C-alpha cells in the first residue's frame, strides 16, 4: 500500500512541480535571446554583461552599445544580473545563456518562497494551487529570459518569506538581515518589484513577535533600502549626465501616467486578463475575488487592497509603457495566482478542480511554447557578426535600421546607433553620423524598419540584410 501512496504524495509535493517546470524550461536554454517576445530587453542586459566581461566588471558604470561614439555609460537598474553573467563568464568564457540559468534558478526559488508565504497565511491547498497557477503564468516564459523582472520579484518574495519566518520563530538576528538583504537585491534589480513590500507592515503588525523584534526587522529593511534609493535617484541620473546618454525609464508624472492609461483601457486590461494568466486563469482570479467578497475573507481582501493600491501607483508611473510591455504586470501576477488558487480550493469536486487546473496550465503553456525556440524572423541576425568581421574591425561603429531596438546591434557585436526609416530618409542624417565615426550601415530586411534606398556602395547583400559602407 505504501508504494501506491508514493506517486500520489509526489504529485502533491510542490517541489516536484517546480522541478518539472525547471526541466521543461531547459528546452532551448542555450538559445540566444532571439525569441519573439522582448528580445530587445534581453539584449540590453546581455550587452552590459558582455561589456563587463570584455572591459572589466565595474558595477557602478554599466555600458550599453547603442550610444554611438560615446562611452555607453548610462543610468539603469542596478545591473546585478549583467554582473552575475560576467562573473560566470570569467572562468568559462562569455555566453548569454548564463543569464537564462540565473533567472530560472531565482524564479524557482521564488515559487517555493511564494508557496511558503501562502501556506503560512492561508492553507496547504491554497498554497499548492496558487503556486501551480503562478508557475504556468507569464512567469513560465519570463522566468527564463535574460531580464530582471521575474528574478527581482522572486527575491522580494524570498525576502518576505524570510521575514515571515523571522517574525514567527523569533530568529530575527539571523533571518532579519537575510530578509532585508533579499528584498534590497530585488528592488535593486527592478525597483517596481518592491511594491510587494507593502505587505511587510501588515505582516509585522499581526505577527506574534515581540515589539523589539518588529522594530529590528523594519529597521533592517529600511536600512538596506537606502543604497537602492541612492542608486535610482542619485547615481543613475549622474550616469546619464556622465555618459551623455539616457536609456533608463524612471516613469512619468502621476497625471500624465493616468492620461496614458485612460487612452488605451483595453490594452491595459489585456495585460491582466491575457498576458498574465490567459483567459481561463484570469476567470479563476475574478471568481476568487468574488468569492472573497461573498465570504468576507478579511485577510485575502486586505492583501488585495494593499497590493492593488500599491501596484496602481506603479501603473500610474509607467503610463503608456505599462500597456506596451507585458513585463510590467509580472510583479502583480502572484496576487492574481493567489485569487485563482483560492477559487480552486472552493471547488468541492476534486475532478473539476483538477480539470480547471489542467485547463489553466494548458492555455498558459500553449501560448508561451514559442518562447522556447528562436524566432525565424530574428535567426538571421546570428550571421551578422561574422559578416561584419570579414569587412572591418570590431571597433567600427555601425548604424542599424532597427528603430529603438538594440538587438541587431548586439548580435553585430559592434557599437553604434539604432535608427528609424524616416531618419535614414532624411537628408544629411547618415552624413551626420559618419562625421561621428560611423563606418557601416546595416539594413535588416525582416522584422524591423522598412528599407530605404542608400546612396552608398553595398558590401554585402542577402535576403535578410544589406551592409553598406557609408564612410569613404
């Protein structure tokens, strides 16, 4: 009989499912960041890592490749992910997929921390279902991208889990600094992820910890956040001024952000009901919210209120950027997953419960499966570096018709400028860049700006791109 119970026990263990999600996402883990969704965001992280690897790791001075003739120094999030990639690249040689592994490991640890938190304040079943829903949400694909969004949110969740244990077990001296450190790392990697820390005061207030331990924990968290605030509001603007190039988006004013959100309400909602959990998952989250009101579940409703109000401020600061980029909703998905999990627990028939969970997982994974492979449209960029190597030196500056997207520039392994079609068509634009050192112009034919006639000798012409020498 014991042997019959073992498979059932294994299927009920969240660690088994987290491992399954890890193994599935190892498919194509060494792929370059050329999947359809947000390759540009990944290559920005990767180019900073490569510059660290090639020129030395100086965390305080991250450099990008699309600043033209300038140094490339610019303000951004604390480039911890880029630095970690560079550290691993030291003994093993540079490879962008190290970033995927780091993100995947942190995502998995974040799922386990999330499960621990939900189990503490709700139930084992709610924790199990909520974590599974979170695992097959947008976190599935973004949890292996070379981006700080899921890793940063995971670190904040890990910090909150440490805080919960510290408040419960009286181990404030050991777990308090660990909690504060993890939350600081999370906000350093991506400041909006810190909005989840709005839950910490409530956790402290309703904990059995002594008054002294509560003050120690809150003091540690505030202390560890000071360097993060200094970076974002003092050092990052200084880097923009130092490098003469602005890359990082620090948000809009509240009024402008509200106007931009109201301008595209359907796109805003799309981030929640499609990108985050897809339709079935979003429907379960709504059902969970309705049930919470109907049953007057005060703890859950308090969490919904605190997290939603805090996240609404993030949305206001982001403005149009929120509905343009799916990754902005990543830190909010844990709440949606909690609501969906609480709804599943209320389904009395276990067969229906499993069927609903399978539906959510199937829809979620099916809509993200393409992220495990390279986009055919982007694949030709892998040949760009070799083509340019045959024409000139790595130090040659190039112009690429990729709009504001740096992906072709990264795979060319060159520094230079990205531009729009209208820029290239404007009289004198190319000459203005050649005067700054531009040597080559690359016109990518698929997936970016439409091509324009170029009055310069073509060095390479393929069905995927053309390379022109624009400097005599």
